[in-house]
C-alpha cells in the first residue's frame, strides 16, 4: 500500500534558469519578428497574407524551440504558452513596424 507521501513528487524549479530561458525565447521571437516583417514587406504582403505569414513564422519557430527542448517544454519553461503565446505577442509590434517600413520602402517610394 502506498502512502500519500510516496505518491507526491517534488518538482524543483530554478527560477533563474526559467527566467533566462524566457529571456532567450523572447530574443529569438524578436529577431524572428524583424526577419518576418522584412520578408513580408519586401514581398508586398498586405492584410491577411501578412498576418498569416507572421503566424506561420511563429509556429515554425515555436516548433523549433520545442524540438530543441526535445518536447520536454515543462523542463525548461513554466508551460507551453510561454513559448508560443508570449513569444508571438512580444514580437507583434516589432513585426508590424518592420512590415510597414519595408513595404513602404519597396512599394511606395
């Protein structure tokens, strides 16, 4: 018969390591936002094409980060949404800035 103490497993989380992983993940997504914004602007994507391209880029980089973690995301991050949702939301403004800037440079001027 197992006791309640046997069924509980302690999970140790190093907050400094998790914070560093989140910071590196944000840096990756910021760089991706710049690159995808430049690509979408140069290719002349407008409206939903650009948004779809941004989401596709984020899904690819999110899968790459998960692959780098060997899909044991909970070992390196608090949860899955720290990879995709937080990364994409932090890079959205940068994407829009680069997208509109390079669209205007290439197609309007």
